[in-house]
């Protein structure tokens, strides 16, 4: 496994070692010991989530406060543009975002630690998105930042308007959090 630190403190792009031939491929999608060594801290995952979305669906930018969740995210079918936004007020990268293309083909994963907002845009006809979380989903603590917040100015690779849930349509501005 290769872990690359991204521009936001504590966010890592994880690339598994893939073994493939004419029959297909094999890779270790998660190894707790190797993962903790790669990111330099201990992590306990308590919940796995799986979603399927159509092209143009944009989910996010979601976060929980209190009871933040760290997330290890990956795509098992299709392709997404995945975004993490640093909302930790004491962080040197507060208010910054990073984006990576994650796909079933590239098998990359993104580690998004607690205290960041997260969202993704589906680039393929459909995409299946899996993620591990470090705390349980708590709807009473669930919050959303607008995907098109002018302060964050995220460069989503959009072709037209995204398909949004009602929750995402009613997200708050970054300046309001």
C-alpha cells in the first residue's frame, strides 16, 4: 500500500498494491495494521456504508458536529470526484479543499480524518461508493455545507447542474458553520 499525504493536513490518498493478469486482479482493500502505519495514528472503524448513485449526483458536503466521523472512502463500480474540506478551525489548512478522482479502475481510496466535510460527484453512468467510519451516523449531529459555496470555490467537474437531495439543496454557507 502506498499512502500519499495531500495538501490538507492528515488527509491521505491510499493506493493498494494490485496484482493482475489476464484472469483479473487481486488486492488487499484494507489492512488495519498497514493503514494505521501509513497514516501515523490509531483508528477504530465502527461502521461501513455503501451507496449507489447515478451520473451527476452530488452528495455533500456532509459532516457531523459533535461526534465527527473519520472516513476511509473508495469506489467499487464507476467513478467519482471526491472532495474533502478542512473545517477544523485550529488547522493550518482550515477552509481548504482537496479533490481526487476515485474509481473502480484506479482502486484509490481517500482517508478523510475527523473534522472534515466530505462530498462526491458521480462522473460515470452509476457509481457504488463504500466507506468505513470511525463513529456511528448520528442524524441529530448531521450538517451540510453548500456544494457551491463561493468561499470554498470547489472546482467540481460538472456538466450541467448536479442532482441534489433536499438536504444538500438546503446546505449552509461555509461562513455560517
